[in-house]
C-alpha cells in the first residue's frame, strides 16, 4: 500500500508492560508523534497553529492491535489521510521492520477548534490538500 507519510521508530524498554510487549496506550503516543512529524512535512507547526487560535483535537479513535511490538523492535509508522466533512481521519498502520508484520491499525479522527469554536481550518485544509486520499 502507498502511504502519504512514513517514519521509523524503535520500541524502548520502558514502553513495555510486565508481559514484555508494548503497552496498549503507548501506540497512541506513536500515532501522535507520527502526526506531528507529518504536520512538519506539510509545513505546519502544531504549536504555531495553537498560537493562531487553531487547535486540532482528537474526536474519536478506533484502534486494532494485530501483533505485539517488543523491546528494541524497529517499526514503520505509516499514515494516510482522508477528510469527512470537517473531520480529518488519519489512518495509521505500524509494521515491524524485521518481518513487515502489521502490528497495529488505527483510525483517528481530528476536528479543529478555531478561536474556541468547532470550525473548519483553512490552514489545515491548504496544508493537507495534496495528501488527502479517497
């Protein structure tokens, strides 16, 4: 599958639980970090957008844990982006590099709060235009 954005990450020991696998909540952090890197790729800064009064906030998450990541695993964090009305939907897939196994799939919906109100963001629309699929 072709993705709009990819980055590599490595599992750190402290991200794992007593079972020796990545704690389920950590995957949300990986998604967040990937989206922030993607924003930079699009020419936006999350903190600068906040200073302008535009905050992209998570409205809903659908998460599927496929195969566990373990300490020192390197993985590819991949995403595609669609837009549904005023929602941006980030489609995240994580693949373990050693065997290309799909480990995680998540759909995370974001909406924008502009000057304290739910509203579309021209800045985000413009920045994401060439990456929105479907």
